[in-house]
């Protein structure tokens, strides 16, 4: 049986999720990765350069209210490995429409995927981590600067909700074994092959930030890790989520 700790990457097949898997593997962790289906799993492996070692995939609908909860049940039944850390990065819609043109359905889609998926992940996994009582557990969530910029209305509103989720998590977890942090991203990140074509940040480059979060220890808890320029991926900086 492996003695390595495991990171549960929720939203693993997206650009940010792929980066989190890169980071986990390079830092010496095993990965439990959510995928929609077999094709989705193969996409993840392809974007990791074909690597499969150290990765266990689990098919789940991350935006379903019971999706991540069902994974916890599978762990308790011994069907998939347990975990000590979580990286949540469920996301998708990115409509550029102004407020007056955002349809009710578009608003609901953005909130369902970009916000609710991460909320459901938190609600399902935090009780598990606290019950496990692992002394150095972490729970990390990636948010986007659109919530501050407000250029694209629907994505901005969903990110704003995530900021509030991060504030609440910081308060709730400050006296627990779970080290919560928010990674605030102001750069475009894509899988390595796609990033090379579009001239944006590679997932494997952004992975350095999560590696730094994992290595930071108790000195980084309840923080917003700022990734607003390329230099921030090398020289990681952060500010407290809640001012005392």
C-alpha cells in the first residue's frame, strides 16, 4: 500500500485542474482525480504527457449536489483511495455579455458550475478531512480576478460568490486541522499544448504555485495567494483573507 499522501483534485480535467495534478505529482503526492467518463480520463492523461502513474480517476458529476458526496461514500466502502488534501477548481462558462444581456439561464449556468460545484465539494469533503484528523490537511480553491474586474458580468458574479465562500471557509477552518487557502488567478492558464499555441501560461508552469502552497506549511493558512503576473508563479506572495 502506498504511504504517499493523496490530493483529491475536483475539476481535474480542466485547465486549472490539470495544473493541480501536475503540481501534486511533481511534489510527490498521489492524485484522486474527478473525470466525467473514460474519454475525459484519457484527455487528462494526454494533457499530462501520457502519465498515469500515481493517478486514480473517479467518474462523477462535479456540479451535482450528490456528486462529490458519492465519492466520499466510495472511499468509505473501500472502492477508491482516501485523501488528505483537496484542490477544488470546478468551472466552465465564461460569457462576455453585459449585465443587461445575461439571460436567466446563463446566470444559473454560471452559478451552478462556477460556484455550486465548488460549494458542494467543500460541503462534502470538509467533514471527511476533519474526521480523518490528519495534522497537515489542506483545502485549496482557485478563484479568478474577473470577480474584481467585473468586465464579464456572469463570470464576475460567480467569482464574487467564490470570494465569499473563501471568506467563510477561512473563518470556519481557522481552528481545525485543515489549512484553507484561496489561489487568486489573474492570468490565462491553459493545458500545455494549447497554451503553446495561444501564447498564455502553461498548466505545468502555473503548477509551481500549488507546489508552493503545499510546501508552505502552517505559515500559509487562511490566505489569498496572488497570481496576477507571471513573476508571481516564481515568487509566491499572499495576503490574509480576513483582516484581524
